[in-house]
C-alpha cells in the first residue's frame, strides 16, 4: 500500500509538534524516538514512526541542534596515555561497543585520550564550551576531577565503572567482585592452598572490588588473609612482571596467582617461565577480561570474562537516554542508573 505524505498545517515541512499531535504523544516523546532512546515503549515507538511516515517528516539536523542547543556529538574520554590505550584490548572493545550503539544514530563520536594535566585542562575548556551533548568516561581514577566537572557543567555523562559505592553519575560496570570470587573459588577447588593476587591500580574502584572478592573467597574457604600474597600493580604487563617477581621473592611456596587483568597475567607468566615455574603444574594462573591475549597465551589462560563490548553499548544507550531527557539545566534526575553486568569464568589450561 502506498503511503501518502501530507503537508504540515502551515503548508510547509511537517514539524515535530505536528508529528506529536498525530501520534497522540508529547514533543519530548517524539524526540526520544527519533534519537533512538530506549525509554519508549514499543507501542509508542510504532505510533510515532507511523506518524513520521504519514506526514513525511524529515528531521532538520542543523535546525534541531541549534534550537535545542545541541551539537549531535558525544565524546569518549579515556584518562590514560596512548601507550596503555593501544596496548590493552579492553579499550578497543569498549570503542567497538560504543560505535555499534551509535551506528544507527546521527551522533558523531569524538575519541579523546587524556594522559597528563595539560591535556586534562585543555579538555576541561573544551567541555565547558558545551561542544558535545554528552560524555562517556572510561578507566576513571578516584581522584580524577573530570566527572565532577561534568556534573557541575550539567553535561550528561556515563562512567565505565563507578569511582565508589556512592557514585553520583550514571555508570556501567561488570561484576568485579563476583568475577574475582569465582576465579579464587576455582583455584581453591583445584587444590591450590597458597593463592596470590596481583592487583590493578587501587585508585580504580573495580580493582578494589577484585581485591575484596579475592579476600572473601579465601576467607570462606578457611584460608587466613596473608598480606605477603598480595602485590599491587597497575593492569599493565610491566606491572605484572614486577609484582610476580616480588611475590616469588616473598612467598616462593605460592602455587596459584589471580591477576587483575589478562595483560598483567601475561607479564606474570613471563617471570614464572624465567624462574623455571611450570604453569599450571607448579603455579596455576588466572586473569581477568577474557581478551584475545588469554586465548593466545601458552598455555591458554583461564580468565574471568567481562562483557566489554556490551558495556560500551550499554553506556552509550544510557547516555543517549540522558541526552534525550530534555530537562532544564540543574534539574537532571538524581536516580541515575548504576548498571552491573555479569561475569563468567572461562576455564582453560593455565589452571
């Protein structure tokens, strides 16, 4: 059946208000449908899409952005140096998920790496000029001032991993605590009695939660806490090598290691091999992320899978929802979503 396009009441192009009237919904609801927000029921979405088709409504991007004080752009901000961004698969997976979520929208993605105070100050000036509609923040440290700045500027923002249990901004994270518990429970179930942990950066909430999961799993298994079995690192390969050497010097009798990332586990594996420790015969090894590194290591690395691409998609959907929620400045919702996605232990030869 052919669709007959009708002209607006003014005789010109149909307006957003006319689409809303035809669909029997508010102007904001039409805007949310057009911008791909998930906060619309299927029935309402169908009604709006039917009205758009019947009226032949075509969004005027430039006019819409100007009228709504919009830029049709979002920034993905990674407060890390380039060396770490390109070395760790975590970041490329996040970018892939964000890109997939934006593919069917008109939003442009700006990727910004912030590796020092100068770059952070330059970004703050850029954001203060409201040149983007929202910001996705990845790998945020507890003392990073950017999240609070975004809140003060009333710019919609979503964090990959909260900074604390009282995070005020919207966040999407994986179950760091549960993932760490499952890793340690697995090692204990295999008869390992001296399980060490190489941490991530402890100014990152996710790394703290992995430490909590490690300790609680050992406590539940009847193993007393042993500070000598914990070495602080920073999610990097070099950090894994350094921490593994420290652990072997302090506790040469250790028989298992849970590393806070696959990259860290790869560094630990190098030291174990150099010191003649067989994996898994002498020392079982488990990582976190389930990246390509885990599958390509020898032996293949047991790792906690976190759905990184899904996290990127979820962050983007939450941000689009925040952007479409056209509330007056200073009155944004206080009950911002705190989404935690499940993890899964992928058992391979290393343990």
